[in-house]
C-alpha cells in the first residue's frame, strides 16, 4: 500500500482537530485556539494521509527538536483502523526520518495501552524504562498522564532521555522542571 504524507493545509485543521478529540484524552490535546496557534511554530508540522477520494485518513503531528523528532500525535480515522493504513503511514514516515524518533505511550496496564505498545514494537520501536507525567495541555483537564517513551530505530539512552525531556518540557509544554 503506497502511502503519501503531505503537509497539512490550514483549511483541514478543523477536521484534524476533530480526529484528535475522538482519538485522545482531553488532557492530551490543546484547545482548538492553541492548536491553531501551534501551527505557526517553526519546528511543528502535521503530516496528513488522504484516501483515494481525497478524504483525510489520518495524521502524524511532529516536533523537530535538536537531536530527535518527537511524534506528539498520531491517529487514523476510526472507520479505517485495522485496515493497515496506520502501519503504512508510520512506515512511510519512518523511512524518511533522519534522526531518532521518539513518542509517548500511556504507562498503564489497560488493554488499549498494551495494544498501542505492541503496534509500535511491531513497527520497530523500542519501549524504554524512561517516562514522566505529561502536564495537562488544557485548563479544563483533570489529571496529568503517566507516560513511557518509545524510540526508533534504536533504544533511548539515559542521556538522550534527559535531553529529550528538557526539550519537550521547555519548548513544547512550556514548563521548566
């Protein structure tokens, strides 16, 4: 399955935001207004995959940081999940990555978390022992979320984790810890 990932057209952001809302906990996404503002960040971009009918199938939102690429959000439309589109999207994305790719997964024992980790491991990601509590991304959120990190194409070192965490908390979450 040949998948093409293209940069988001601003006119499609509302559809992407709606997909974020149904794919992630409220605490894991920004408000719509902050999401629109984020589109002007120079190191941030959203890559979109479309169907043959030019409908959005899914997206990958990334931050290009100093030493790594951070996938902040990755989602496929619910009706297309299980069809191989997500695997094809991620494979096409990883084939073009020119540095270590890091993403967060929920650090819990729930079935959905185990399935996500398994999916990423099948795609070549390594689950690390490193993690943190993700700050709430919107004011009406209820809780911080415990997250673990996964990396591709190699394991995340302790030094790499410390640098990554500093970059993510200062540049993306806008928090110094």
